[in-house]
C-alpha cells in the first residue's frame, strides 16, 4: 500500500504562513531536500541549479530566504526571480537548463496563506513518488548528508527572467496578432503578474487599463483578481473595453469578461479554443480535448459536436498534463480557468490564455460576446458538506443506492459527482442538469442522504 503524503496536497504544500507546514524551518529543510534529490538524480557532482520565484504576499520574503538558505547549505545554486507568474517559473526551468523550479505562492488564497510548488527539469510538477521522497527528508532532515564547507552554494537575483518569459509568451502567438485596436481591462490581483502582464499586452499594442497592480504584501486577491471580478466588470462597461482579464495571485488561471460585461466561464473558453484550433487546421477531427471530472457537460457535448473527443482527468492541472502528454492533446483545462496549451506551457497560464483569446478574436473578426453566444453550459451547483472522516463511498449502501437513483433520473440530461476534497474535511456534492428543477431535485436528494450518512449527529 502506498504511503500517504503528509506535507504535499493536490498542488504542492499549502497552509497558513508561520504555522506548520508553512514555516521557515520546513522551507529550509525542503530547500535542502530539493537540492539533494536533484543532485542525486543528475548523478553528477555539479551544483544543482534551482529557479526560485514568488508572488507578492508578505510571507514570501521569509520562505524565499529560508528555502534559498537550505539550497545553499546543500551546495546548490539559486536564482531568485522576484515576483513571477507560476508558468514563468515552469518555463524558466527548461529555458535556463535548471534542475528544478520552485514557486512560492498560495494562488488565489488570501495573503496570510502561502504555498510551495515544485517543478522538475522539464517544467512539470512532481509525481507522487518524488513528493514522498522529499517529504521523508524534510520530516527527518538528519537523513540528508551535509556537504563539506568548500561545497557551499550561492544565490543570485536575476531580473532578466521576467524578460525571458515575456519573449516566450509572445513567441507562442500568431505573427499577425495586432492589438492596437484593443482596449483591455487587466486585473492582476496585486499578485505575481502585476509587472509582467501589463508589459506583455502593451508591447503588443493594446490599450491597457490596469487594476490590482499595487501590491503591498497584504492585498493580494483582496477584492480583486479572478475570484473578485466585479471591479473589472464595472470598468469594462464604463470604458467600453473589448475584453476584461482577471488573473489570480500567481497568474496560472484566468477569468474573462466580454465586451458587454458578462463573465465567461473557463469551460466556454476551452470550447472556443478547441473550435479555433480545428478551424485553423491546427488539429484534426478526432483530436482529444482534456477536461476534468468537474468540467461541464455542456463543454463535453460541444466538443463532441465538433467531431473531437473529450476526456475527463482527475481534478488538478498535473493530471490534465499527464493525459495531454499521453494522448497528444494540445488543449486542456479546468472550469476554474486553468487553461493549458500543450507544447506552449507546462502549467495553466492566464496571460497566455488571454492572449490566445485575443488571437481568436482577430481570427474570426468578431467581438468576444459574439464568439461565445452559441455556447450553452448546463446549470451546475456544488454543495460542500463537512465530514470528520472519509470512508469509501462505494461501500455505503444508502449513498450508492441514492446515487444510482439520481443518475437514472437524470439520464443523458445531467450528471452527478461525489468527491472528497483533497485538502479539506469536505465532501463535494455536484449536480448538473438541463433544467434548474431537475438539478435542484437531484441535489436535494443527494445532500440529504450524504449528510445523514457521513455527518455525525445528524
């Protein structure tokens, strides 16, 4: 039976800053473990090179220095990039031939949270097996042998990484892309993209109205960004912008707003991008689009009508990437706005997704609201229920019986999903259906049974 991870969750290590596991002690030991592991993996005496990026939250200073100290004490080299989007770190690892990349960020979480994501030499997130090896070393740092004094490492700050990422993102675009006629509202969430995102769009000629570009360490995601698009919506309407783009704290996800001020769901973006790839003959009929278990049934139906295949991976961009690599897919993503362009990025990239949407706008020569008007997503709701334990659902007769009954009730007009959260003591009950009435009937029945079976005292 595989060991259970203690530190790593579905997307790296995450928690409240200065509380285990997001402490300087853990960060330093993780720095040692990463340097030791990747040096051993190269089977070389050469110093391992680690790219270390961060977002703008206050605790990044503490974690950045502690992690860097751990790498140096283990004989590794560290390049400190300063604030840089997560996809920028993943790109820089491969571009600079580093051994690993590390991003310090808690994504869309508030400033008092933080996290650490690790990428291998190819810019991919680590598999469970490697995360378990790192955990063992972090929890027992005495197992990591210290190198002798003359083999100490060093750290240096390299601002040019930002420029490398800008060049990379622009290189993925159609050469004909011209944004001189585009007025864009861009919300950077006071996060990692506050410098780079406005630079990218302005260099391509867009008129950029920026929000969330004044980080102070405590205001990341605070009333701005992908979770709070209200200000961006107001500005799109007020200034008659062609598009609104809202990024999260580390800019690996995107929420967009059309020229009428309507929010565009991530699944709609994925469907539109798949259609564009097909119409531009960049993919053929039968090509696979990768979503997740949470992807809307409307996206699946739309993709299949295009003559494309649709695959549901487990939730998390790591699993999407694994499936994309296996099937050769070039487009995948999540409803939350994590969108991956295969062969262009190794993780969700909000800036790249925004640029590609503008590329699509130019290709069809239509405003954004006209491009998405034919997309219909099924009504979908999710109820989170707190649980003290997470027993195997298939072994609960009452839940299994009700689940089967609701699946038969919905037939091909809806879908049900029960899944435990990977990071919280929750079970998520998700239902989507053609009509609100069908959805509510199925959801109420499932929530009632799940609550009575799994919540103590009810």
